[in-house]
């Protein structure tokens, strides 16, 4: 029983509960409630994975129960499937409006019930895996910060700058959000660089600088080959964010559009924030000084279009800078 997912079945008619129990009892751990109030209590006590909820019940209706669940951060992600004799399109619209993920009409079909439950539990699982991957990426990004003079706020700012520039460039909302979450991994390879080099207060020797230039390759190796779009993007960002538009960057000396777009965006975002931020070894540059430098590097370090987009969306960038000011 312990490895079975838990379903909460809610209906004021015992006959309906018996029908659902017969359909589902072999595959799931089942909880039963005959009222909305009882259902809410069981949710708090047992934390089910999904609810099959009758709509028309005395007192608290299924709509009321669903609205209460969606209003609480602790239960708002809990999937609710309405099981109802109602067939009116208005009723369905209301159900989806309060947060239900699906409808099953009575009398129920066993095959439909099993399929709908399995589908929505799979979607929950997929979402949990995505959240776990995201948390791993964020924690690895934080690990790199412990090896560097940069701060967590720098990573927050430059990641949000990257999202703004990605949208401005024409990437989809999902791609821009992925870049927001992948950008913190850009310097993960610094974990593999010796502290004597990474934290050296003075200028690096030629040999030390050559060692420092290995961190993109180390970062790509740490992330490895993954089937996750987000981790694939993180690897691209880690490997190529020090490439330059004119081919003078490292580690591969790529030129122009041969550099992946995500890495070109991160390069602009990273440098802009680094220049405008105070560090133990430097004072913060003014916005105008930084923009002058970025303009001078158009076609050299940076893709010209991205520098133009940075200036066009400067109010958004400065709002982010203010939000996560040090």
C-alpha cells in the first residue's frame, strides 16, 4: 500500500463512492468523504495526490471545495477532477474557472475514470520532476558562487536581464524562462579552478589565466549530457558564455552566429551587471560608462543587436537592478 498513490473520493451518495472504489481500489490507496467539509479535513490530514469530487452536494458544493483548495498555497497544485451528472457547458466553464483539471460525467465509464486519473497523476509527476531539476540547477549555481567573488544577487540580476533580452530578441516565453533558470549555471565550472587562481587579488599570470579559461569546459563536463531541455541549455550557457562575436573569445574561438544565442545573451547580461556592480577589486561603473563600453564592444565582444536591445529595454533592466540591489 505504501507505494500506491492516494486518491480522495468525495460524494454524498454512498452508491457513487462504491462504484468508484470498485474501479480504482486495485491501483490506488483510497480515501472517502461524504461532504465538502470532511473532504477538506482529509486533505489536511492525508495529503492525497488527486481528488475525484462530486459537484452537487448539500452544504458546501464541489465548486466551493475546489475554490478553497486553490486559494491555499499548500493545496493549490492538488489536481481536482469533478465527477458529476451536470452536462451544461456553463457548469463545465465554472468548474474550470475554480481550478478543476477535468470533468467526468455520471454514469461513469470505468475505462474513462482510470484513464483520466492516470493522465493527471502523470502530469503531476512530470511537474514534480521539472521542479526537482530546477532546484538542482539553482543549487549548483549557488555552489559556484562560493568559489567566486560574485554574489547571489549578481546571479539573480543577470539571469533576469537574460530573460528580458531573450524575449526582446524573439524567443518564446518558455525559452526565455528556461534561460532565466539556466543562466545561474554559467560559471559552474569555476568549482574546478584552484582557489589560488580564482581568489587571487592581483593580476593573473599567463599560465594562471590559461587555467582560468578552462572553466567553461569544466562546467560543460559537470552538467554533462542530459535529456532535459533546461539542462541542455545550461550546458550551452556554461560552455560558450566567454565566446566573443569577433572570434577572440574562449574556449573555442567561435565567431558570430556560430555562438549559441543563449550564450550570447548571457554574455551581455553578465558583463553589464559585473561592470555596474562594486566588487572588492573595483568600484561600480555608472550606467552611462557601462553603456559606452558596451557600445564600443558591438561587433567585437557582443552581438550588435543585443547591445541595441539592452539599451531599448534599459528601464526594465534598471528595474531589475533596483529590485535586487546590493
